[in-house]
C-alpha cells in the first residue's frame, strides 16, 4: 500500500500573501529564496514543492495581486461600470491612485516597479510583467474604442491608440510618483491635469 505524503503544514493563500508583501517591498531581484522561506514560514524545499521556482511563485503572486490590488482599476475601466469612456478612464486613474497610496501597502504598483531592470537571466520575468502592462494598455484602448462605438467619444476609432498610450503612461507615472513620496492629494492633482485636456485630445 502506497504511503501518503506528509500533509502541508501551512496555508497556501496565507503563504502567497506573505510572499506578495515581500516581493512588493523588495522587488523581484531583491527577494531571495531564503527571504521568502523566512517570511512564508516554510522551508525552501516546501516552496518548490508547493509553488515551483522563485519565478513560478512570483507569477502566482502577480496573479493574486492582479485580482486583489489590481481589481478596482480594472473594474472602474469596465464598460458597464461607467456610462462614458471619459468617466471610465477618470475612475480608473483615481482607483489606481487609491491603491498605490494605501496605508497598509508599499506605495507603488508591482507591475511597474517590481522588476524594471536586472540580470539577463531574469529577462523572462520582466517580459512577463511587460505583457501584463501591455494588456492594461489594450484594456484602455478597447474601452476608448467602445466609447467611439457608443457615440460618446467623438474621434475616429483608428485614432484611439495614441490616447490609450497617453493614459497608460499616466498610470505608470502615478506609480513612480507614489514611490517617490507623492501623497494621494498630489496624485489627484496629476489626474485632474491629465483629464483637463480630454476634449482637446479626443476632438
């Protein structure tokens, strides 16, 4: 009769939460496997058994991050949340600012700053994050295109690419500003400035 493996002595979701916090505070390359083992309260071998490599664990952390901290901006951008594209983009920017200035978390977005540069061997991790950022841009572009289709955005459907890139850049810039100490009120001023020329940009 085959013997059953030893049961896990940790909660995977709690362990992922602890790993998320560590990666968020130190970035991908600044977080070692031993750091993770200590923070998660399990042996390095158990990390490999439960989550795979460090890169595999990071991908699972980012999936969790995207559905928790990244959830409000995504929902704000959803076409059914707000009646116009302008309202959706404005709400997305404000939700982003809310998330990156939370008092209970580091003040920046992991998608932007967890692994901006680094060793050649971590190129796949950086490309993984870049793919997610590109999907953010695509989501903004699709919401703008929906605004054109709905008639609330008076610009050619083929011209939304540049506008989407502009607001994706604003999202990324908010994260850098928050990391460097900008307050929620200061980020609100940036958002107001970014939304003020909407009619000019979409005209």
